[in-house]
C-alpha cells in the first residue's frame, strides 16, 4: 500500500496524524487554561475525562496516533539520512532558507517525547491510570499547584513547550506543503498562520505553569 511503501505516502500519514495531534494540543491547552479561570471548572473537566469509556477510547486513539507519528518520523529521518549519503560529509554553505527547526526535527521530537513521559508521570499516571486500576485518583488542581510550585518542574516544562513551539511552527506548514499547498502565494501565509497557531497553543500551556509557580511564591 502506497501509504506505507512510498515516501510520499509516509509523509501523508505524518501529516494526518500530526494534524490530529495538533487538534488535541489545542483542546488540552484550552482545558488547562480553565485551571486559571475556574479551578472548580477544571476539576469538573478532570472528572468528566476520568476512566469513563469515552475518555478511555480517546486515550487509546490518541496513543495510537502518537505512536504512528513518532514511528513514521523516525523512518523518514533515517530514510532522508541514507538518501544524502556521502553528501552529508561535504563542506557546503549552510542553507539560510532552511529553518533551524527543519534541520532539527528529530532532536526536537526526542525532547518532546521525553516531555510527554514526564507529563504522563506527573498527571496521567496519578489520575486516569489510578482510576483505571480501581483506586481513588488525585485531585487535578492539587497536582497542578504542586507540580508547578517546583522550579525544576517549571524549567523542564518550559523547555518542553519551547520544543513543541519549534516543532509546530515547522510541522504545520510542512504538512500543508506535502498536501499540495506549496505555491508562492499561500506558503508565506501558511507559515505565518503556523507561527501564530503554535504560539497561541504554547502560550496557553506556559501561562498555566508560570501562573501557578508565581502563585506558589506569594
């Protein structure tokens, strides 16, 4: 099947899974923002998204999308590395038109993957996973307050958010390019939209972390 056997097909899979994950990030960031506006409302959302069947289906589906996206990213990176062959050892001028994020997507991916693991340990493992196992989950707001009251957690999350920003700014417009929106008129617009969208998502995430760190100092 061309989606699995061809380079273009793999890129299409990357685009589709990536777009789905971006939509989840927008939802997650919006949900987190409620923790500032209404802590009680955030706890209600956490209860709604506990170990209920629809939340579990969503979690499994999200995990599947993430695994496919990561796997295909690794395959494409190895494929591109091999395709360059000895050319990667030649001394050439750096391509100024190629963004830093574009040349470091795999590194950014590893940082993001590490951040996901930390995030799962801090929150998912103490909430939904605990409830799945039949125990009483910890309170979502209390976890946020405690986690971001620690300066090292704040630093780890801010590095993670920065990696997500770079990954999104390149990934969103690159996916549009792969799907055919690569003309000279639309590409600059899509790049601008990608930057705005990525910045909005990351600011929503970072604002919650910084807000509760500052609150812990007062």
